[in-house]
DNA sequence: TCTGGGGTCCTAGGACCC
DNA sequence: TCTGGGGTCCTAGGACCC
C-alpha cells in the first residue's frame, strides 16, 4: 500500500500558523511581485476567488470581505515543508517528496490498520506544526492520489483520511472521480477522452490498452494499470535535479541592456549556488527573454538560446560569462522585456568529473566559490557577489510579506502574556 | 498601472554510424 | 529506370505535475 499525503491549502495554512487571528477567515497568498493568487484558504475559495486570479482585479473583494492577503514567503513555506516531511518520514522507511506540500509513503510489507495509522499521522503533524493534512491510502500511487481527493472532496467527508483497500472501494472511487481530476490526465488528454465519451476515471480504465497506448503513449498506459490496481509508477528516491532554473517577471517592462544583463547574471549566480549545493557541474546554459504577452497589440519576441559550454563547470564567474554571451546573441534593443530566465542543464557529478586534456574550468574558482558560499551562508545572502550585480535597482513588489518566523532569529515570534 | 515559478518525462525527426 | 537496413544519440517541443 502507498499513501499520498498533502497539506491543505499549504501556503495559506503556513501564514495561519503564525497568525491565529486568521483562523476561520479567508486568506490568499500572492505570487512574486504580488501578481496573482497562488494559494487560497477554503473561505477564500468560497468567495469565488479563482486560482491564478490577477490580484489587482480582486483588490475590492479583498477589502470588502476582509481577506488576509500575503506576499509569497518562500523561506517560511520551505522550512514548514521540511518540518512536515520530517515528521511523515518517520512513518515509513521510504518517502518520496513529490512537491513542497506532498509526499508518497511506501507501506509495502506493513500489515496494520491503515486508517488508524493515517489518522495518527494527521494528528501528529497537526500538533507539531499546526498544518492540516489530507491522506489517501491505496495499492498504487495513482489510486492513493484518488483516495486523497476523496478524503478532501467527497461530500460529507471530514476526517481527512481515506483508504482504498477493497475492489468495491476502488470501483466506487473510479466511478466518482471525474476524468480531468485523475493524476496525469491534463487538459489536452481530458479533452481527447471527453470527445470519445470518457467522463469518469472508471470509463478510462475500461478503454482498450492499445487505444490508450496509441493516443496517450506509455505514460497513459501505466496510469491505466495503476488505476486498475497494478503498481506501475515506482517510488522515486531523492536524486539530484536534472535542471535548475531561475526565471522572473519584472516589475515593469525593461529595455536597457545593462539592466537585463544584470538580471541574467543574478539569475545565473542563483542557479550556480544551487548547482554547487547539489554537487553537480553543468554543460549547458539556456537564457531566454520574453516581451509582455498581455500587450497583445504589440509585436512579441520570445527568444531563447542554448549555450553549450566547452567544459563542465560550477563556477558562477564562468557560467555568468557564458550566459551573458548567450544574452548578447538574442537581445534586440527595439523590444521591451517583461520576463527573463536562466536554466542550467546537462549535469554531471562534481566528484566523478573527468577533466578534458585541453580546456577546463579554472581550478582557482573552486576554492573561491567554496569561500563565497560559506560567507553567504554564514552572514547574509549575497554579501559576496559579482560586481555587475545590483539589487538596489530591482525591488520585487512584496507589500504583504509576513516574517521569516522559523528561519531568521530577528523574525522570531514574540508572545506577550 | 497591475497577470508566477520550477520541475519531469515522452516522442518525432534529424544527424550520424556501420 | 533502378538506389538497403538497422541502429544510437541528440534536440526541440509538447504534455504533464505542483
């Protein structure tokens, strides 16, 4: 059996833990630049605020209905996630952390009362972190996902834990679950399936496997097996990332090359730090620019370039140089840009790297980067940085930012009695 | 005025090899 | 006129996830 555990309205719940006056009130969390809604408490959902809603269109609603509005506070959410995951990991020898607010647990070989076990986990996480979770338990990962949805959405359910452990329960679940809500069925596939009369997960499992393979590739086929109770999607053990990206929407449209170059260098530097943290070297850097897609009348230009490095490296200095080289090839001064990004890809392990006979990363950078990372970790992010980086010119809009209650001693909560 | 960010996997088609 | 067959690797783009 597998469990899929996820945190309810995770970001909104994190804000509530440290601000109990928000209990029972609508809460929303906004994306970077306070752009759009990326998390909503149940009360906010009931007000009809949709996922992804542009914040400026809902300001009146926020005001009128007393909605607690927060700028995204990722250091806080990341730390709360680590706490929740750590507690859950004690319930199984194998945990797959699937996203910031979700994980799978492998219960293979355990013969216990799964429902009781789930309720225990739930109480434990709630008591130690204040975060409410929902739990689905079933013979495959895809069915565990479905069970989780039942725990959360099935009319009348309130205990947050559902177990699919009999054939009747499996069939009942599949007959209830809409096809677009099946894990792994996206918009495109849902439309394809609807067109041939598939409305429920149950209809999907009754399609012929050859049809599924032909129109939905092997991915669809293993999903179908999973829903039929045959495990086909293995647990993923923690591994190094295969790509690392930093992309940002700017606070305004920008045309100045110097300014964009500064952003590209800063993004590259952030990527490089993550790259060194997972002890990888990188062979390719992708740089992209985007014009403002909401200005439909204006000519759009969304170039990207893949720069192949002559050697593998994790040096911020070298990566930044190649990224800027890429930028110069795609930048055109007649456009204003709203978004840009840097993606590192094609990694190899730093400790297994075989240097080339001719051209290699500058060996002096290794120590330099080590010291830079150590100082930045000890004191403050970006105390040591490249000369071209200039944070003063790029202030992200964060008008509703909560404190870093759990990761910054200056922000620790003070309780007055 | 104001509209997010970071990942993974699969496939078709081209380049290249013998 | 007629012009093979079977592989691998790489990449761009699409689909999906949260």
